C-alpha cells in the first residue's frame, strides 16, 4: 500500500475519533472527572500522533524532493 494512502486513512481514523471524543465531552456524556480526564488524555494522544504523522510525511516529501533533485543534477 502506498504510504500516502495509508497516511490518509490513518488521518481519517484519527479525526473521526477526535470528533467522537469532542462530541462526548461537549454533550455532557462524561460519567465523572476521571472519565473526563481520560477523554482529554485520548484527545492529547490523538493530537500528538496526528502531528507526528504530519511531520513524518513532510520529511518524506522533502527527502523525495532532495533525492529527485540529486538524481536530476547527476543526469545533466
């Protein structure tokens, strides 16, 4: 599977879960303080994973661009 397709699917899953958690919190569906804290922790973790994945994709894109430029300059 292409890494870009995989990343898009992971982003979709992350954003879907983030929306579910936000809905739970904002619609007062939390049971107690511990449940609230648990949901906030999940949200923090999902935000962290989303940012890390985004950073990795940017690095990969930069590497691919750099490799393309190097290959092109060698061939000319």
